[in-house]
C-alpha cells in the first residue's frame, strides 16, 4: 500500500504518504498495548517484549552499518550522533533487560524527541519504498512503541529519578553532539542549526536561542509526564 501511495503523491508533510504512516503508527500503538494486556501470563509478556528488543537491536546495528557503507556515506548523517541514533540502542536495552535508566530515557526521549521525527520528517523520508525509507520509519515507529509497551503494557512507572537521568543524559548528549559538530562542521541533533524541513524549532527563535528553549521545554514537558505517575503512587500509599 505504501509503495502505491509513494509513487502517486508528492512527498509533503501530512500528505497521503505521511498521513498513512501516522495512521499506521497509531494502529500499531493500540495493538501493542492491547496485545500485551491481553496476555494473561506475565512470562509471555516479558518474552514478547524481550524478543522485540533483540529485533530492534539487530535492526539498529544493520542501519548503522548501512549508513556507513561507502555508497551511503554522508558525513552529515552517517555518524550515530542524533538523539534517535542513541535512543534506538537504549530502547533495545530497555526492552531486553528493563533497567530503570533505559526505560526512563525511552519514555521521555521516545515520546517527545522521537515523535518530532515522526510528525515532521524531512520530505526525503516520505519517498519510498527504499532501504532508507524503510529503516527510518520502522525504527522510529519501533522506538515510539517501546515505551508504550514498557509503561502501559508491562506496568513500569517512571519516577523523578528517571526524569533526572533522562534529562541529564539529554544534556550530556547535546554536549557531545555540539562538540562533534564544532570539529566536523556538521549539524547532528540539530543543535547548530534547524533542520531543513518544518519543525517545532521554527517557532523557538534563531540559533542559539532555540537550543535554550528546547532545554526549558524538555524540562517542563518531561516533568509533566512524570507528575501523574508520582501522584498515583502517593494516592496508593495514602490508602494504606
């Protein structure tokens, strides 16, 4: 279906291809949460999530290798320095071994930073089906599904500690990406300039002002994403 749409529609944001991919993402999210909750045995849920993690890990390695092949090499995009590059491996770790730090980063980064790549992709990633198109969408959708499976499927609950870890990790990654950008003249993580296509960054002012706004927005939004879970825990404790 995607191949037919891609061949007939212009690659525009919220055009036919993009809306189809967004609808697919929503449908898969519902299926993942519903399917995990329908499984009566916790061992079955754990095994399913673990297998998904290994699949994600293998695909992430393959994509990284594919980007570094001589035919695909591009200094601006082949190095694994975007947030999504790190997030793919962290989400795989979260699914396979479920350490709290990885679950937290998957939750905060996966439902915000990664979502921007789904909502406002570069138009070139709406032309398919190609290997790059498939890798891009399969991996970004998978990284969105991972925290949904862990939080709403398995019942993990993020707390303020996970918020702090995810935020500090985001700042550390920003420092790494900006240092590499300064040395290489690149724009990984879009910290040295906005992306080519439309994005949230467009309304946050010029560089470097928008970088500061992104840091503030991340702190506020992630705190709001944490608060409901901590409130639930406090209410349960009060009942006992």
